[in-house]
C-alpha cells in the first residue's frame, strides 16, 4: 500500500480523500494555490504545499507543478479528485511515466472514454444500450448526411466527439437546418475541443439523468453499485441527486448494471467510474462515461455502506476489489444537496468570508465540507462549499430529514442556495419522483415570475 | 510540535524547556509562540509539524525574494559546501541567491532584475533543507 498520497485537488473532495487516507494510515500531501493559502482544511493534511498562484491553469490545473510537488514531497500516488486534471489523459500518462500511481483508470482508457465516438462504439460492443444515432463521425457528403439523419429521425442532436458535460452540442428540428447545424458544431468543436469530429443521436425530449456506479480492480474484477438519479439540474449542472432512482424497475437497473460491468471488463477499466444514461420511455440510453469519482458518490456510499474512496486507493495499489457483487446491497434512500455559495435567485457566485457556519447533524445526516467560520470562498473556483446528504429508510423520510437539515444549516457572510433546495423539496412533482432533466429549469422560470410579482406588489404597497 | 532555531542558534533551550513551552501553548489554546532576540527569532509551533513550512517572518515592510516552485530549499550547490550568499552580502540584480531542488531539477532563486538597484541580503528566512512552496519568502533584502 502507498505510504504517501498527493491530493491534486482542493475543497471538500480534498477533505474526503484525506479522511479515506487517515482510515488507511496513509500520509497525505495537500497542494494549494495562493487563493487557498490559510484555508482551515489544509490542516487536516499531513503536509500542505503551495504550488502556484490562484488561476487554475497555473496551479490545480497544471500537470507540471503537480508532478513537481509529488516529487518534492515523496508521494507515491496522486489522487486527482473530480474536475481539474481528473479526466486529463495526458496528465495520467505523465504520472504513469514518472513512475507514480494515478488513482484512476489507465491513461489510454481515459483517452478512449474522452472520445465520445470511440466510447459509444465500445459500449455498443459490450451490449450497453445507447441512444440511436450515427455509427461514428458524420459523413461530409450532403446526400449521405440527409439519409443518415432521416434514419435516426428528427429532432436529433449533433454532438462534438471530444465534447462532454453538456457542451458542444446542438438540437436540429428539421432536415433543412441540418447542414448548417453540422457545419457550426464542427467549427465550435475544433475551436473548443481541438477536433472537428461530430456525430448525431436522436434527441430525447424529456429524459431523466440516471447513472450507474462501477468499481474495478486490475485483476479483471468489476462490480456495479446501484444507480443515481441526477435529473435535478440547472444548465447541465447537477444540484440534487438521489438513489435509488424513483419508479424504475429494479430488474431493468440490474440488467443495465451488469452490462456496465461487462463493458468495464472488455475495455480493461480500473478504479471508480460512472456510466451516464438518459432514461426515457422505460429505456436506458448511454451518453458518456466519467472516468473518475463523482461529486455525488456520497449517496451510493450511504445506501451501500461502502467507502468508494478507500476502494479507489486499494485497487490503484494493485489490491483486489474489497467486495464481491453479491455482497453489494442497497438499504433505504439517500439524497444529496450541493450547497453552493451563490445567490439563490440570480445564481451569481457569492464569494467572500464566511462569518457564521452552523452545520446540521443528527440521525440520517452527513455533511461533507471544507469550510469553517472565518474561511474564505475564493472567487476563482467552483462555488460549492458543502454537500448535505440525508439517508433514511424511505424516500419520504429522506426528504423530511434533508429539509430539517437544510433548516439547521446557518451560513452568514456569503449567500447560499439553501432556500432553493428547500423549494425543490417542497415541489409536488419532485416529491412524486421521476422528474425530467428539464423540470427544474421550468420550475425556476415559474418561481422567478412569482418573485418578480411579489417584488412588484411590495413596490405598489 | 517543532522548534525553529535561527541559523546562528542564538537561542538555546533544552528539549524539556521546549516541551514546557509547548504545554503552555496547548493550555492557552495557542498555536505559535515567537520571540525576537538580537541575533534572530525563535518560534514554537503546535500541530502538524510539516503542514506549512515554518518560515521566519520577514520584518514588516521588508522586501523579500520568494520561491517560484515547490521543492527543497538550498543555500549552496549540493557538491560545494560554500553558501551562494551570506547575510550581510551585497547582491546585484539577477544574482543567484539560492536553489529550489525538485528531483534532478535545481530551480534558481535570483534577485529580481526589474529593479536595477543592488541590495544587501539581510536575512535568510528558511533553513536550508526545508520543503518550500510557490511564494514562500526565502530571503529578506534591503535595496540600496
């Protein structure tokens, strides 16, 4: 097992990894930028070292300085967390070349999954259900393009092969718009992702976002650990996640989970991974695979009682998976609210110094954060300051526990989206379960109208 | 807990005395105790010994030269015992003051040349051999 792990990340996920390491008697090296200097969570690491100025590309996002820090501190492995360099195949390759362990899949697997066309081919080969679409890049011949589009059916989605996370795609409603949309997406794909390749898929109108968690070792063992419903999103950013996904046939989930495991074994996957699907009309449709730990891994940990970060570290060190598939069970219902330092109405980031920080506790509650009163939310990075997780015997009880915990959370000095979460929990459609990925946006538009009305009333009064 | 002695070892305390100081700090809920003598500064810091390099704080308003990368701070080339520069020495803009070693790479620490004035090196703020990070103050200087 590793003696020292360098954590190439910041914030709550850095703390989460430090906690796993502490359980395993592994020393931790935290790296930080000047914007995070003095942050209280850095004291939880055995060693903390400043690696650069605030901008991401010169600190957390710079492979060279991370590797220097690993060398200088004698770290044997690097945990990339999520975001930053976690899905950067070139960084993973450099870590491997430096003789260190990258806590994640091999670099060539990250590269394959980063290419959406190659990823989809691999999934089809393994029998993972995919959205109907083009087999590979779109043809340049206009007649062939139209024929293919007619076969897929309108509306369809033109997507950049190197895109992801909701970027680099365009909906096309009719044949007349196809040629122009393809050209434009190709241009953007070249500009933003460095490759002009685009492909097409059927556009699903009101899907849910449901994903499957997997974990694999270097010896060909792989398990799936249930699903997560992450349909409550705003601008492709997940806000609230839960497991199990309400109202989906358990047998169907199991079948898809088993297909995901088979795919992992075929592509030589190692570590934690997530298969993202759009779920519509009782069918799962693969969209992409995330080759890292997810923000929302906590809800899976809650219902399975398994520590995913410890397992990541074990398999990266060459150990066998700590669990067999038949040992993975799910108990109760878990939910996670991402607490962001932002205006709950305008969504503008709200950086600044936290002057009051009272955190919730009690039965059914887990609170993952790197913040304390006196800490500062820097303006340079993601605005997430905490993750609140509720795990209870039933979904209704989980909602109740979550709402109570949100009521307990008291933050001053910066704004948070706490009130927005409470509103979502009170929404009848959300409470019924199974909303689509567009539901929250629709609700937000409606609520904004209400807010304006109330403000107008006040002005008149 | 660590006790940092300045490079002239101006402060001499037994380990028992250091332990007593640490006990006092812990009792009062403090993290660091620091005092200045004619020859330098003495600091006792509680907690994660290596969490952040204990650097000797520069005098208020003094100009410092900082590390530009992560690594082990060196005041001399490893094969030579002779320090690159000693406190009190006059240094020209661009002069090599120290090194930050990471693996096989030795990154130079030089006096910034954007200010044409020479300077006197007044203090070395970090003991040689310490792990330093980006921006750690290493040298205190006085421009002429």
